[in-house]
C-alpha cells in the first residue's frame, strides 16, 4: 500500500515542481526586466507577517514605490489591512493550497504596473513547510519566527530556514512570558544556513526594526544597481 502510494506521488510532485520552476523563471525575467525587487515573506500562521509588513510599509513608503501581494487560503482580511497603508495590494486566495506558486503570482502581476515599482512584497500562506519549496521568482525569501512558537522550530522545519536569506525573530516583547531560548534558536538556524541574517524584532514595540529596514533598503538598492549595469 505504502509503495503504491509512493510510486504515484513522486512523479506528480516532481512534475509540479518542474512546472513551477518554469513559471518562476518567467516571473524572474519580468522582475529583472522591470528592475523591481521582490521579497517572499514566509512563516507559520500568526507569527506576525502582516503586522511587520504594515510597519515596514509605513517606514519605507515615503522613499520607495512599494506594492504587496497577499496569499491566504481564504478571506481578504490581510489585503484590507495593507490597503489602509495606501499601498497597491492584490489578494490571492489559494482555496486550500498551503502555499503560493509561481503561476498564481504571475496571474496577480496583471494587477500592478511593475515598471512603476521599486519593490514588491509577497506575503505567503502561513505554513512552515510548503512555501519554501515553491520558487516564485523572488530575489529573497525572508522568514518570520515568533518567540511564542518555540526555539526548536529551525530543527523541526529545516527547509524554510535553509531557504531564507534573513530571519526576523518577532514578538521579542513577549520574551519575558515564554520559554524561548534566543541563542539556541539562532544557533540552530545558523547551523542550517551559515549566512542567515537574523534580526530580533517586535512589530508591537518597534524594537529592532530599524536594522531590518536598513537591510531591506540595501537589498532593494542592490537589485536596482543590477538594472543600471
Ligand atoms: N505581542 C506581539 N504581538 C504581535 C507582534 N507581531 C504580531 N503580533 C500579533 O500576532 C497576531 C498575528 O499577527 P499577524 O500579523 O496577523 O500574523 P501573520 O498571520 O503572520 O500575518 C496579531 O494578533 C498581532 O497583533 C509582536 O511583535 N508582539
Ligand atoms: Mg497575515
């Protein structure tokens, strides 16, 4: 029974990823062609992606032309939150899938004028497994892990931490109330990904966010310099 299941699943999965890789390549060509930096924001549900995004938009929107794609299984709650910050936003509902894929993102691009943007931020569906496996054509994947989720998550969900260029350790304001060993979590994450940039932040208090904004500005600047050459 198990063998039959495996034999059926593996080719389907491989085919799906190959199809996604082609669509991701196509997206990347669009992004590079228009000089727009694209970030794929990933975490488990409730880690604080939308809250961090709202603060980031307020901090960077005066200097950069930004837009957002929101991914959720259902509802447009997050798109409504983002729209209140005066930034163009499009909501994707996957209807059940636990991640965005490159084709869904490509369809969403029709709602934006890419050439008029400096950066596009994609908030992925809240999930610690699937999003990391689907390339969207983005420049960077950034992960959020909140201190309420437990410091063992890098070891339990290694693919996410391996794929990310930066990690936001969020909800630091709650640290006195939870048993979360920050040094342990950071060591475990860096064991999977030596070059991982880690920011200790609180989307509530604003702690640590300036360093995150500076990093993001540098990444946007680098993408724009590539266009100039
Ligand atoms: N205490 C605290 N709560 C936070 C922080 N960031 C987000 N939250 C709360 O966590 C919940 C989930 O946040 P949300 O941004 O919707 O998470 P998402 O599902 O990852 O987009 C909300 O109730 C937020 O107000 C933080 O830094 N500190
Ligand atoms: Mg959200």
